[in-house]
C-alpha cells in the first residue's frame, strides 16, 4: 500500500463526491497566492467564500460570472509519518514472510515503531467550490456550492519491550493509529447591495445557506492502517446558517469585515473504544483592508476569533494574512503572500501564484504555499466572466 497515493485519492474522492466546499480552506488560486487573504480583495465570483458583501463590488463591464471548478488541498506531516508507516508496513510483511529470524529486519521494524511513537499528528484538509454570480444594481447575487474535508491521524505506539522477534511482534500488534475526520457541505446564495451612507459607498451582504456536517472516528492497527478507511464510522448533522459582511469602498481603498457561520454548530463523532470527539464550527470574524487598482493590489486580513475545530485536539488556528498582486493589463497576474498562524498550530507560510486571463474573459489561477518540507498546499481555479 502506498499511503501517500491513497491519501490523495481519498481526499480527492471525498471532495468531488460532496461537490461543494467549507469554511477553513478557500480553494481559490488568486487568494491562496496572496497569503489566503480575500475579505476585501476577492472578486464577485469568489465572494461567498470570503465576504458576501463583495458580490456587489464589480466593474461596470461585468454582467455574469461562473466559477467551475476551484480546488485546493493542504498537507501537514511534520515528522513524515506517512512515509514511516509505509516503510513499517513493508517491513511487517517481510517479517511475517520469513524475516522474523533476521535480526536486521527485527531491528528495523522496532526502529520504525520508535520513530512513530514521537511523531506529531498529521493533518490533511482541502476543498472544492463552484458558483454562478449575477451582479446587478438592484441586488447582486451569487449561487454557490462548496465542500470541505479534513483528516487528522495520530499514532499510538506500544512501549518498547526489547529487540527480540517476539517482543517486536507484540509491540506492533498492540500499536494503532487514531483517525478522526470532518466534512462539510454548504449550499447557499450570497446577496449584496451597495448603499451610499453620508456620501460613502458601503456594500452590505448576507448569505443564507444549508449545511451538512459529517464526522468520522476510526482506530486501526498500524499493520492494517489505510487512510481511505476513515469514513467507515460516519455521523451526520444538518443545519441552517448565515454569513454576514460589509465593505467600505473609497476610490482604490477598501475596508471590511466578514462574519462566517453566525450560528455556531457542534457535532460529535461516534464513540470508538470508549473515545468520542467533538467538532466545533464556531463563528469566525475577520477584518480586512486593501488597496486595489488596475495594475496593483495589496491586502491584509486578520482573524479576530480563533477556529477551534476538534475539541481536545491541538488544531486551533487564527490567522494574519498579507498579499500582493501585480496585474499586466488584465491578461496575466503575479502574486505573493505570507500567512501567520497566531495559535502556532501551523508554521508560517509563504505563498505564491500566477494567473492567466486572456481577454479578461477566462481566468486560470494556480497557487502554492510552503512552510517547510512537510507542510504545503496547492490550489487552482477556472472562472469565466462576461
């Protein structure tokens, strides 16, 4: 088994099957290239994923927009656990197929187990999204669907009982991997309108949406662990939620706020070996400021609230994001950014991306993030504007 290959397959399959997207990662090649910022700088096609108020912030020439598709994934495997488990399982096969009498095989097997005992949890998350936007003066709208999935795996390795064949066999037979996962589907419409208040243009937006949350909780032996088995203990919950947003526009300057998931949600996993986890989808508030012109954009987003996710798991995040973009007359774009996790759950990330938009009708955006060899992300999207 190649766990890295299966990991990619399971994440992709779970995302495609949901045909939607969720809260933690926006699969946007433009925003991801700019440090994952976008609360005041995203365009009206991607507005529901960042700030519904941006649905009403568009150019005079815009009349219709389609996003199909957008996809993104982020991986954090600080201690290269996936590769170690792959090697461990190969060595177990060699051990059980006549290698138990080879002390080199026994020692190697014990070494892999010891290495995994100190590993930090590995995490993968990603999403996909689609949208159809209708920017009009009366009330601009954007119909969207999006899906999000995240998987966390942590090892539980038995104590070292020595380097004899029987002791090492007992050790791996009593070692396991805990896998917990969360999936979110959303379907909604973002509505926005620009108002003139005391001579100032302010866009106000709201997004009513339906959500379906899913949790998974698995405990698998290290010998049998396969990450695509994570969905065998599914639990579901449906909910209604609302996003709110506002953007103040003054020439090339913007300031705004986005409130995602106004109604906090909770969902528990099924209990496995008397262990149950709770996922919290908390209200998230982000403020932003940006400078946007024809040839250059600079933006910064700050989360005022942390995103807790799984209770009693060290996966809380809270971000400060910066991004810049250079635009070559609407035909091509070059982007860079920096993302800081105030909670220190994720390492700080450097991001970069490019865009190709011939005739300003079709936009293809690709981006990547990097925070060391074992924490990285990629995203891409295709959009059409008329």
